[in-house]
C-alpha cells in the first residue's frame, strides 16, 4: 500500500469516527433514557398495583374503630359478637380467595376436604395469610382478629376460580358482581355512622343495606340520603370494571370526574380512609344535603394516607387493559356483521366511539338522549349519564346492564335502543349486534 492510500484510509476512518461517535453517544443516551423511563413506569405501576390490592389508606378507623366489623367476623367464641363469619358464608357474600397467598400445605388440606369451612377461625387464618381479596385483617399472636380494613380490590377485583369456585388467581380491574357490600356492612355491630348521618334508626339502615343486592353499592347514599328510587327499588348502582379506562375522560356512571378525582373521593368518603378531598360541588345543600351538612366537600385529615398514592394508583388503573373475550364465547362471523350494524345502521358509534367506546371529550348525555329516567343522573354532579366504555362487557354480564342493571341481557339493551332511536333493526341485525358487543 502506498503512503497516499494509507493517508486516504486514515482520513476515511477519522471521518467515520467523527460521524459515528456522536451518533453512538446520542443513541446510547436515548436508549438509556428509554430504559430509565420504562423502569420508572414499571416501578410506578407495580407500586400502584400494591396500593390497589393492599392499601387500606387507614380505613380501619372506619371498619374497625367505628363499625366494629372485625367483631362480627370473629364471632362470640373468638372474642367478637354473634355467630362469626365462616369461609362458606364469606364466599356466599362474594368474597374471593387469592390462591397465590395460600401455602401448599393449606392447598392440599383444602383439596382433601380437611379445612373446616364452617369455622370463623378459618376465616381469621385466611386473613392472617392475606388471602382474602380486598380485606386486610390484623391478627394478634394469640389468633385474635384485632382489626379489618378494605382495599380497592374488594369491589374491583375477582379471581379466575382456578382452584375452586371463589378461589383462584386475582383478576384486577374486574368488577366483583358476586360481592354483596350491603350485606357485609349490615353485619357490623355498630351502624351508628349511618344512623347518625342519615338520621334514621338502625333497622332502616339495615333495610337499606340489604336492598342493594350482589354486585351493587350506593356511593351517593351518604351524600344525599336517598336510599330508594321513586318506584321503591334500591338506589344502588352496579360496580363497574376499573380496567380499559385509559383515554376516557369522565368516570363513574354519572361522570363524577377523572380517575384520580374519583380515587381520592372513594378512598376518603366511601372507604373511610384518611385522605384529603376537595370537591366544592358537595357543598350544594339541595343536591347533597348530607355531604353539605358534614363538610364532605373539603376533608383535611391530620395524616393524609391517600394523596401520596393517587399518582401510582392512577397509573395502575390506566395500565389495566380490558381483557379480550375467549373466541369460543361469541360467534365471530355474526360479530363481524354486528360491527357494521354498530357503526352504520344503528350508529351506536356516534357515542361509543371506537377504540374507546365512549366520546373523547365531555362524555355525558342527558337521560332523554338515551331514553331513561333521570333519578340517578340527578344524584350526580352533572345531571347526566356517562357513555359507558364497552370494552370487556363479557366480564360483567352478571347483574345486568346500565347503571342499575335494569336491562338483564345485551339483547334487552339493543331492544331498548331499537325503540328509543326508532331503528327498526331486523331480528338478525339485533342478534349480530349482540354478538359484536360480546366480542369487545
Ligand atoms: C365497596 C365497593 C367499592 C370499593 C371498595 C371501591 N369502589 Fe370503585 N366503584 C364502586 C362503584 C359502585 C362504582 C360506581 C359508582 C357510581 O357510578 O356511582 C365505582 C366506580 C369506580 C371507578 C369508575 C369506573 C368507570 O367506569 O369509570 C373507578 C376508576 C374506581 N371505582 C376505582 C376505585 C379505586 C381505585 C378504589 C380504591 C381506592 C375503589 N374504586 C374502591 C365500588 C367500589
Ligand atoms: C346518545 C349516546 C349513545 C348512543 C347513540 C348509544 N349509547 Fe349506549 N350508552 C350510552 C350511555 C350514556 C350509557 C350509560 C347508561 C347508564 O349509565 O345507565 C350507555 C350504555 C350502554 C351499554 C351498557 C354498558 C354497561 O356497562 O352496562 C351498552 C351495552 C350500550 N350502551 C350499547 C349501545 C349500542 C349497541 C348502541 C347502538 C344501538 C348504543 N349503545 C348507542 C350512550 C349511548
């Protein structure tokens, strides 16, 4: 090689290095940033999951100190009151058991039928193992149940029944439509927090609580004191899923606010956790007489256990995708035809806009627009109904559809729209539309 060629090669190498080095530095930096961003997201989501599953936000002060629910769970023979809550009863009122929290020894004993499911002591043992989804119990060394609190997972998680009915792996975000929160609360020895706020006797409170039924809860009861609809049926609403919410603006059936607004609201006012809540809409005496009289629109505890968790809780819920239905659970060719009905002929997609299946923006409608009464809408702050996001409908067919479950089946929903919007859909178009809804 001549000296000239060598010089040219050196020049080329230098040039290449001059270009490549900053590019490499830039690229590795970028990957470093990507990696650290992903790590941060992962950390937040897993912290959020922990809060969603396990954090009581100090609500033991409500469930234990005030309602004394722990005494009803333990029963008289274990230092509480009444018969106690054995595991069979707990499963009957819709509580779920996390199979991952059970040691192998216990699983084998359960399989052999060696575990006494009629003994409240077994419930306490399960609480000690942290195996009851959404219920946190503190058990003393002598086996005494000292306190209980609840978490978000109580209502917004269920299990896949992989071990037995009610016992399996956690399914976070799924609405627990077996859970009967009213019956559970009615077991409490002291219902004075309810009798005092509502200014009624204990018997009336129990009648209200037991009117809710499985899968339902009345988040507005302690705001407006309206327990029953004008026709005498319960004012409770269905527990909605807490998945598939990313991109959705207003949440809850009546569009109270964002995920993080509602989380602060629920943890503080509904679960009885120690949190700050600022929502001056609750100062409206006409609409929310109980909330306004008790200053629920501006709650400031000494110690705030909720606010520090709102960010990660929100990230976790937004990360929860709506689960896809099993292929065998719907007729896919009918669903394909149903998609066209949804988008064109019936124009459902005018409000349920894919892929969110609610409106981007202010996703609320008047009761007249969807052809129903205004009772529940008027209990919310905006007098409307939120366009329900439809993904994962297949996971909450129990308890019916619409906020109060007034339509038992998806066909009933479709029949309602057919009349309300004057669609004149053929019976084939209706059943195709139902298959499409099942496929979302
Ligand atoms: C006792 C049962 C119960 C508990 C505990 C509970 N929720 Fe809910 N949740 C409900 C009910 C019922 C609604 C519907 C309320 C309404 O529309 O009036 C709801 C609504 C929601 C929504 C709105 C979903 C949507 O479709 O927009 C989110 C999000 C949510 N809850 C998250 C949480 C979180 C997070 C926690 C814990 C901090 C929690 N919930 C605790 C019963 C519960
Ligand atoms: C004007 C807007 C609008 C249109 C058009 C509309 N919906 Fe709805 N949809 C809503 C609202 C609002 C709700 C919530 C009702 C409630 O809270 O009780 C809802 C609820 C539902 C539900 C119940 C979801 C649940 O979780 O219980 C289904 C299913 C549904 N719609 C399907 C359809 C179908 C199918 C069509 C077309 C035939 C359609 N919707 C057209 C606004 C609309």
